[in-house]
C-alpha cells in the first residue's frame, strides 16, 4: 500500500507525497511516477507535506523530471517543503529544484 495519493483532473495527474519519504518509499514513489506518466503527459507532484526525505527519493524525482523533459511531458514539483528545499540544497540540486518547482 502506497502512502502517495493520486488525483486526476482534466487529464492531469497529481501525486501528493507523504510526510516521510524515507528509503522504503523510494520504490513506491518510482512506481507512482511511472503510472502517472503512463496515464498522462502532465504530472504535478505536491511536496508541501514532506518532513523527511531520502536521497533515493530525490533521485527518483530527478529521474522523473529528466524523463519528462526528454519525452516533452509536463512535470512540476508544487510547493516543495522546506525539508525538501534543504535536502536538495545539501545535495547540490538547488538549481534543479528551482527549474522544476512552482509555488
């Protein structure tokens, strides 16, 4: 059972991330992202609830954004939490996050 909530509106898929994106959540995140892109070319990941995040989950988001760019699909991280902002900064991914995030 995944803690990642799925919503769909007008052909757009939204994924709401849970507060805890630790290592065991990496595979469910990858699976959810794959399913979302299979269902729609427009995927928004809402990350305002993230309170803990592993590098593996950030890696899954980076791969999803790169894959979306290569395929011409729309991908966005909506309202990333301060925890996610700090983790991306620590990993040297602030520029990546700035490119893909929106308020």
